[in-house]
């Protein structure tokens, strides 16, 4: 697929991007090359290939799911304007 100047102007307009006239031909060529590469990818046979998240077969390390207070409440509330009993005090929103 080839992209012409008018297509570049339309895409730039839809994307709200200002493109100088001197760059239109260069962008048209670059977009044509990108679309050609995508067309090459469409030719690859992918039937029967399972989706994957990584090219290497690895498993993530799991950590114990433990609820803790972080053991640093003083550091957490140090910059709070009004800390009370290790918590953030905020003004009422509803009355």
C-alpha cells in the first residue's frame, strides 16, 4: 500500500498535528514503508501458534501475600498536614 501527500495531510488533520509542506513527501514514504512491513507480517502463518507474553519460557516469582502496616507509619505520615494516630486526617466532605 502506498500513501500519498493527501493521505498524510488527512491523517495529520485527524491527529491535530501540524506538518510542514516540506515534510509531506518524506512522511508519505515512511508511512508507505511501515505499511509494507505490516503487510509482510500478515503473510506469516500463525495458525496453531499459542499466544505468549514472552519469547522465553519463564515463570514469575511469587511472594507471600501478607497484609502488613508497612512498619514505617511515622515516615508515611511525616509530611501529612494533620496526622492523627498514625493516619491521615482530612476535612469532612459531607455533613
